[in-house]
C-alpha cells in the first residue's frame, strides 16, 4: 500500500467483498493490459474507481491450463478518488474556470451514469446554443463528456470569446486527461517490468538446493531461501531474528565463527564447514560461504548440505584407521612368531646337542656281543641327527622372517628423547590444541633397551590418547627403574576428561576386538591406544591404561626392558 501513512487502515481489506472490485479482478484475469472498474463507493465516503493490472503465472502445459485454468500471481491496483481525479485533471486548468461553458462526465460503459459535472452545470439551459459530446477512455472504460454554453451565451460582452474559450477548454481538458492517463500507464509498465525481474530472481533462489540468506553483522538472520526447510527443517519465520550460532552443534565452532566474522575483511569470502542441528535433533554438516559487507551492514551467506560427503570421509578415515591397526597387529604377530620360533629352536638345539653327545658315548663302548643294542643306538643317533637338522632349518627360517621386519634394540636414555617426543607430539596435535608434558627429574636418566623410533612412537600415541582432543592438556610423567623385574616403568597422569575416561572404558572392554569397536571411538582415543599398545608389545613391553574416576585424572603405564647401570 503506497502511501501507507494515510491508508494503513486498508491493510488486510478484502476487495473481493466489493462486487465491482471482484468483477474487475475477474475481468483483469482474462484480458491483457489495464482494466478499469465502474465508478462506485470505493470507500463509505468516497466515490471512485480502480485501475488493475494482473500478474499472470507462466503456464505452458495445455493439460495443466485445462485443469487449473489461467492462474494469476496477483493484481497491481491503483485506487482513485473520482472527484479528486477530475478536479485535478480539469478544474485546475485555466480554461475550465470559464463560466460560459458547462460540462458533465458520464460513464458510457455503465448506462451513461453521471460521474462528474462542472460547478455551473445547474444553470445550463434545456436547449443550449452550442453543445458538443466527446469521448475518451480510462483503460478499457469509455467516458463521455458533454460540453454546453450557459444562458445568454453570445451576448455583446461574450461575442466570439465563449466559442474560443469552449474550444480551448476542450483542448486543455484532453491534454490534462492524457497527462493523467500517461502517468497511470507508465507506472503500470514500470510495476510490470519490476515484477518480471523480481520473479526471475525469485525462481533462481527458490529452485536452489543451497541455503541463500542474509544476516546482520552480529550473525542475526534477516531472510533465508526456502531451501532452509528441506535442509534444517525450519521455516524462514522460525529462524528470522535468531542467530546462526544458535543452530551450531559445538560451542567451540560458534566461538571460532564469531571470531572469524569479527576479523573478516570487507567483501572477502569466509568459508568453513560446521556441524548443525536440525529442528528434529539430527546433525547435518553444512559448508558456509560468507561475505561480509560493512558498507551494507550485512553478511551474505550461502550454505550447502555436505552431510553425505562428510559421512563418506568419516567412513574412509575409519577404514583407514582399522587397516592401520590390522597392519600393526599383523606386524606384531609376525615378530612374536619369529621370537617364539627363535627361542624354541634355541632350547631344542641345546637339548638335542646333549642327547647326541650321550649317544655318541654309548656307541663308543664295547658292546660287541650285543648287536641288537648297537643297532638301536645307531638308529637313535641317526634320528637325532635328522632332528638336529630340522631344528637348524627352523632357526634359519625364523631368522629370515625376523630380518624382514626386524629392528635393532639399543640403549636409550629417557632424557635424550624428551625433545624428540615433544616435537613429534606437536606435529600430530589438532590445530589450536596444546599439550604440556612434565617429566620428573629423578627418573629421566633411566636407560631402556628399546628401538628408539618405536619407543618415541609409543609415547606420542599414549600422550595423544590421554589428551583426547582437549584444547589444553597437561601430563605428568614419572620414570622408575624396577631392578627386581628388570623393567623401566613410565607412569603418565593426564588432565581429567569425561570423553577420554569413557573411551578408556570401551577400550578395556573391547581390547580383543578393537578393529570392530573403532566406530565407538571419540577423538581417536581408542585408535591411538591401540597403536601405542602394539608398539610397546613389539618392544617386548606392556601398556596399562585406566581412569581414576569421574572428574579424576586418567593414568597410563608403559613398561619396557631395563638396562642396568648407567
């Protein structure tokens, strides 16, 4: 409604309740161009008329047209006061003020209904000296104007002047009517052009599967495209006035996004992927592209649903972790088998060496009268030689298998690898996270018999598991030499964290089927524990992990072979 200030009482008014307006709307549907209503009481105190222009939907399917008819999107309507309209067009002109001429306007399309007359119309004689009828159209409605002379027209004073005034008045009136009509027509054309442009842009926005939205600089939604209904299950009305941070799943993401928007450069796009909550409580991954315009005081946003892509990435990462654990377990099993076969062969070889020696002593004694006994002894000696050869072959095979994935164990002082462990730990930490490791002085010079790189790997993975993605984590490390069992004991106490404690519990319950249990993992706690435990076992050591309770620290202990002395 324009202007709104004087017409706000018309908000919500149903023009279809007026018979004349309803008929004009129906007529506007079926014809092109502007339609004009009859002159009637458009308001209780105002006689006027309506100019209408319908905005049609574009339907090309003849079957759809037959079923649904020629639908329209709406009607552009101009409401005019008849008295004000004709006063502005006629009576404000100089010629119209000539009292020697009277005129009256009739609605020719409505049985010549009188709609306007000049102020001196009452003095018009029954048979005027001069009269003239002229017709013109307002849109599709024909208006007839009757001009006539007043009594005593043509007297000495008037002379020929009234006739000239009549002609001038007619010309001026037509100019006025033409001017008003051109304004109305130009406005209708402008509205039609603007509507066509708006409709084409609206179709692009409505057909997009991406969320296209606008928010202010604080992140408060101003408008959103219909795609928000299918992606987040919210209507536009439910989100307008709320902030984008309200729908984010993680508070840390909301803080990071708020900081990025505050520091973003003007007219430079910001991209980020974030987990978002839907109305039903589901979790969706959205990829947002935000452009901050400080000149407009707005942020223009485009959001795309990438849940399937993120799910596929998560499945790929999970399978990759499962493969890593399986490979680590296979390598561990291979080394265990080689070590077992080597030890078994060594023990058998020692035993067989003694047996063969005794048999040789027996065979060297004089049993010349006991041929059968000599035969048995010879057979035993032959069997022992065959068994000795078999065991020797086992040693060679075990040695070859061990050589393929073997590593040398050296004397490693714990203090010598502290910096290396911290460097590798920092390289594997998630962005923005920090871990502070404090090693007690009294045990840092303890020496272990290990492979250095594998020992560093086991410590780093254990630290990562104990911190479990915490942004700020502290670990206290105590190293002790257990001379009774010839072991180095490395005890680690980390900051309290419920997520890590829960993951430790699952790890202990599912340790025999860790690969299958990885989907339950949070922040790679179980994955890192599995890698650390396997690495420690390859060092001929052990890993124990536990939580001290709700709100308490989490603890881990690694044991590896000790080197006595310094």
